[in-house]
């Protein structure tokens, strides 16, 4: 493929991408609309990202009240991705240790997935945009208690400049081709 020169890169590239898992905790998750399907997509996404070598950052909101990350997700995280960043702010970016970790990754694109779409995911996306980063929202791996809140939040994030995608689409975009060593793993995950 010939080298392309563009003003803004539209392709989401693996080496420039990090992922941020937001607040999928024991006491909140059961109240999320269609939470089984949403957390199934999150599990596929985590496994695929790890196969591709994309770092996943774990965030938890007020653990004393909302509990730990659900075992369905925590148990599949690689050891390198199990460090939890506890926060009280809704935006991950407003928590100093979380923001320092994001900056240290030196990756401009941040995949966001978790709950709730219209609160913590939305505010994190807006803060990332304000700081010159590109948030990518994995629409089938975010959730809210009320599906209308999710719909409006996705619309607002898109209008603000976030990219909206799906689990399967982003995994194949990061993969780029069937010749990648992670292809078989990704193909099995999305079947």
C-alpha cells in the first residue's frame, strides 16, 4: 500500500491506541439495560485488545459503595491490566492518578467502554477531546440504565468529535489484516 499523507489520521492504529474500562462494578452493572449483552461485548473487547497488545486501563467509581469490577471482566484481564484506578469524579480525566496513567501511555487514541454512557463515559470523552486526544466510543460495549440516555449520550459525543464504533469493527480495524498473528484469536472471539 502506498504511503498516504493526510492532515488528520482517520484510521485507528494499534500503536497509538489505549483502552479505558470505566466502572463496570458489581452493584451497578445489574441495573444497566441489557447488561448481559453489553458485558459480553466488553469481555470480547478486552480479550481482543489484549491479543493485539493494546493496554487496558481499569477504573472503578467509589468502590466502597459500588463494589469491585465484575469477575466476568476482571478475571480475564492480564496482570499488566489489573491495576485499578479508584475515582470519585465522574470523568476518568479528573482523577489525577488516572490522568497521569493516560498521559504516560503516550497514545493519542483512547477507546472508551463501560458504564454509564451518559455520565462517566460521556464526561471522560469530552475531557479527552478538550485535551487534544481522540476518544473512540465502543457503542455495543457501553451501557446506561435507561437506553434513551445512552442514545442521547452517543449522539452528543459524536457531535463533539468522538468516533463511534462497535466491538467487532474496532478489533478488525486494529488487526488490519488476516496475516496478523492475532487474527485467529480475534476471529474466534467475534464468531
